C-alpha cells in the first residue's frame, strides 16, 4: 500500500514568518514590490510540488492606536492580484486567496474568483474569512465590526450565493474548470469550526505540537461527519515554520540569530499591534502597563488580560515580555533541526493523524522557501511521501478531491 | 520629448477570460504597438478586469493595462489595493476607467476621490528598507486618508502602498462619462461633448484614414486614437500594420506610462508627490 502522502501549501504573504525576518541577509524586502520576485517564488513552489500558494490578508492599516510601525515589514498587497499574476507564470500550483465575506458582496466575490478560476485553468481557491480586526470597519464606512454570530451568518449566505453565481457563470461559459474555486477555511472558534465543517475542503490552523494537531483534526473530522460529509474530502493543513541547519545546534543558532535581528523597539511594535494598543512610548525596562493596555485596546479585553496579566504579576519588564511574545508568532509549530529531522517530524505527524499536510510559513523570504524546497522536499520525495509530479492540472485534482464538487452550504 | 501619438484599444470578448485566448491577444497587442489596452467597457462586463490585468502583468512588457471598474459593484478600498498591487507588478503600466452605468449619480466620482485619497496617504519616499538600522519605513510619511464622500467613507490610508505611478492613469469614456475634471485620458467621439482630460483619444474604426488622423494630431486636436475591438485576434495585426508609422520608434520603449505618454505626476498636499520609489540594495 502507498504510504500516506503529505500535502504542502506555501503561505507566502509578506517577507516571512518572523517579524524580524525581513532583515535577514537572505531576505529580499524590496522583492515583494516586483513581478520578478513573485515569478521566482511561484516557480519555486511548483518545483517543490506544493499543492498551492496561499496568501493571507488584512483590510486594516498595520499598527495600533493610529501609529504606523516603522520597524515591521508591512506590505499587504492585494492577494487576488498577486495570485493572478503568479497564475500566468506557473502551470500546476494552486492559488488560494484570502478574501472577506464581511466586506465584499457575493457578486464581487463571484466575479473575482470566477475570473481567477478561468484564467488559471482551474487552480483557484478561496480562503473564506469573516474579518475579526476592529480597525477594518472604518475603512468601510463603519464604526464597528458586526458581531461574530452576525459575521458567520452573513458568511454562510455569501458563500451560498457565490456558489449559485458560479454555477450560472459555468453554464454561460467559458466554463469554470473546477465548477467553482476550492473552499478553504481557518476558523478556530466553535462557530468557525462548524462553518468549516459545513463548507471547507481544506482547513488551515495553528497546531503548536503533534497532540494539538491530532485533537484539532479529530474534532474537525467528526464535525464534518456530523453534517453528512465525508471527512476524507477535507484536507487539514496546520501551519509550520522552520529554521534548518546542518545540525540541531546550527539550526538553533540560526533561529537565535533571526530573533536577535529584532530590537526592543520592533518587539514592542509587534506586541502593540497584537494587543491593539500602542505601547511604543513606554520604557522597555519598565513594567508592563496593563491598565493602559486594557483601557485602550480595541481587541476583546478578556483575551488581552489573559495574555498580559501573568507576566505583569511576575514583574517581567515590557521589553522582555515583547521579545518573548515575538518568539512564538501566532501559536504555530516552529521546527528547528536538520532537513532529515524535519522530514521525520512531518512524516510522524502525518502518520499519527495530526494533519493531512502542512502550510509552510518560511521564516524569511525567499531564502526560507529556497532552503525547504532544496533540502527537505527531495527527502520527502525519496521516502515516497511527496509527489514528484502533479497528477493533473486543477487544484482539486492536486488535493486528491473529486474534480468538480457541489457545495454543502 | 516629442509628443507621442497614443494608440489605444478596448476588449470585451468573453473568451478573453481564458489563457489560451488571452495570451496570443496580449502578444498581438504588444506587437501592434498599442500603448493601452482597456479591458471591458461600458455596457459589457464579460470578466473581472482587475483579475485579468494582474494576470496580464507578466505576459506583457510595455503595454498599458487599463481595468474598467463598475462603480455599482466595487468598493474603493478594494479597488485601490488591487490597482496598487497591479501597478507594482507592471512597474507602472496600470490604469482604470470607472463605469458609472448602473450606479447612483455621483458614485463613480466618489470612488475616484476615495481611491486617490487612499493612495495619497503614502508619500512616494516612505519606504526605507534598511536592514542595518531596522527601519522599514518612515512613519512621518504615512497619513490617514479620512475621506468622506456622499457614498464612501474610508479611513485609510490604503494598507498596501502608493503605486509607482502615484495614481494609476484615469481614463474617462465620453460615451459614459464621469464628472472628473482632471482625468488623464478621455475617449472622445467625433461629435460628442468631450470630457476634460489631459489627453484626448478619438474613437475611430480600424479602417479610419491615417493621414487625416496625423493632420489632426499635429494640429493638437487629438492626442491619439482609441479602437473598439470586436474580434481582437484578427483586428490587432491589421491595426498594427495600418498605424505602424504613428507608433514607430516607440514600440520597445519601457518605463512608466506617465513619463512615456507625457502625463502629469500626481501631486499631494502633505506628501512627497510622484510614484512610490522602492529603495534598492536593501
């Protein structure tokens, strides 16, 4: 019997996973403004037989309290445009764009993804998000986000309507090669998981360790089965970042070197954005200003209190807290070791049912992607865990799903 | 610089939405010496022009790419972001034409105002990208847009970047005009009222008399011509052959469209004007 295959997605938004990644000697911060860069990384992903390239998205300005960060790399170029351009220079790799259901109409979404689906020859995917950042609302003439249950209710309606519109586009022609784009979701809350279970064909999630991956996948698969869908029709793709080295020590040293590129000022900018409150005027050696944070944050206060109060009680200075916070961006698994060890880890997760594959988040770009494609991909291929060529042309074929599938909205 | 004769055409064939058709048409448009290819037009929305523009970016080297944007089915924040990205992908070859059809009166103009305010939130020299000092940008050059019009209220600035052109070229179609006094290009009819714009392109049929067009161009009456393609694959080679004397010598010109076509560089009140400059050797 064929060994369990590992699916790979490349999450390529920005200049890398670590906030300090843009300063790495093999990062190209100027590249993200040029077609040459996108052509190069798209071809690299295809060379590595990745299922798809994924871009996240934000609809708010970066920073906190109206202050624009100076030390954080922050291009958030429109993902649909970047992926459409990448479609023109590749033949097989899927193209998954994150687009909000709260700030687009079904008509806008159907037109954009319908066009992506046609011009890419059936390689389009839509990462459906409801947009949770409060700073988004003023860019769309509103003071506040709609409440969460309202956002999910709207998301269901918008997806169902978009599917009707794609069916109509497909009938009118030119046909949509997959019928409609592949639907992807990344919700973590119970609302988000239920929505994903009904809708998604692939799910992106954080899983800091193998147990978290197993729990998440089991939970999602049972929710998928509960709504009458086949759990094998859903790919679960936790995030994975890495720093590789010739030995474990080398990898750890390289990881430390990336983190050391960040000074307190960058760490505090990153923390400020994550807490939704500008802390850049505070002394890095002083106490964490918890009262100010809870007073000024635009994010849910209870969540923020849970994140900062224990450190304040321990007397951790602001700069040290920010630096530590930045070491573990967004709760994802960060692998440090040799390419062989990384391949072992990936196979272990796959065989344990912790995932169907991984969403690689290179620590800096394009160097981090180059290293993975050159050093880890060949090992996975040699061990029979990663394809050496694409099975077809559409993203659904690449994912091993039925070529044209109807939605269960 | 001598004043360039501007050769423009629009395409709205539904079959342009698939790569097998679009790729040879883009090649033919470049070979014909076209300065601008307008994707979509008033009354015809066979595809999402912004997506096709982005796809066309790496397929072309000098062609100006103009997206029609329906004011009735778009939001300025999304449009400003997409055009910013596409202008980087094309290194300054992007334009847009807002179609008022189906939208309430004033909405198209409001969209233009909002998008410009979103782009103007960034100075042209905002980015630093200095790895040694850790300074990515100069925050003093980033400003909220706080645009408030009759239809759109947008805090901004655009969360992408000022485009290389400053503002992508704004094209106004005389058949479906919008009330903007400082458009870059107007597509005008022989008899119709001409919208105000820096450059005026006369709508002609592919068999128009070239000699008389040259006379009118030299008299300053028009700045070029615009053709409505109905069968692009067949028409583009003919257009290239007939108009070749007008665009000769410019066929391989690169560089941003504002400089090539002699169009003004957008000014802003608070920021360094012009298009975004990306520092090299970061």
